[in-house]
């Protein structure tokens, strides 16, 4: 049984590395200096945004790893965390807390990840500071839960975006829940 677990782990790590390499290759061929930032694109903001104040925005993810996957994004276009102001950092924190409360009521997860990357070398796909909020429901077996979540990250690379109607539904749910907070 231990041998099978090691083989499974090695296979999973290989798939993760392959998937991550493929993603970075895709990003490097799709992003260029003359294309506008996705989080500065008004069309994307109008369809994905569920929250906005003078410093930050909350966006629903169009390729959610788990139901309720959202992002907290600075309004000011900055690429790396070290450029964020104290005020923006506090606003991001407040938004992540609100997002968590809303997602808890809508989807009922038992845990969540807050994830942020700085630079293409670590897989940052949109060069604009943003934090992912990824909820996860509880499973009976811890090892399966960890592998399942990691597999979700890898499989997400090959997954199609959700429909515009589903995205709109997610945005409406989040907006509605935030009005009650």
C-alpha cells in the first residue's frame, strides 16, 4: 500500500509540474506588453465584479477551482505585493473577510485558502496584485482532501470557463450576500 501511495504521489507531482509548465507557456504566449491588463479591462470588471470601494474590487473567478472562488484586486494597477500601500493592504484584508462571510453563507465551506503570487516565475498569470479566495468543503479523509484540492489546481488548467449566465449568477449571489453584512 505504501508503494502505491508513493507512485500516486510521484505521478501527481509530475502532472502538477507538467500542468504548471504548460500554464506558464500559455501565459507567456498570450500576454504581451501591448495587451491591456485583464483587471483594468472595463468589460471584464462589469461581468465579474461583486464589490468595489475606492481602493479594491471583489471579482468572481471565471474558472473557479471550487464554487465560491473569488479574487480581491487592487483598483490601482500595480504588479507586485511590495508595491501595495498600507491602506490598500487593509482594504484587501477587509474585503477578504467580507468575501469569506458571504461565501460561508452561500456555499458552506469548512476551510479556505488565500493565495497570492508575485511575478511570472511563480505563475502569476495577470500582472496586477490580486488575492485568490478559494473555499473547500470538508471531506472524510484528509489525504484524499489534500490530493483532491491539489488535483483541482492542476485540472483547472484544462477546464473551460463557466458560462456567462453562471458567472452572472455568482456575482448576484455575492452582491446580495454582501448587502446583508
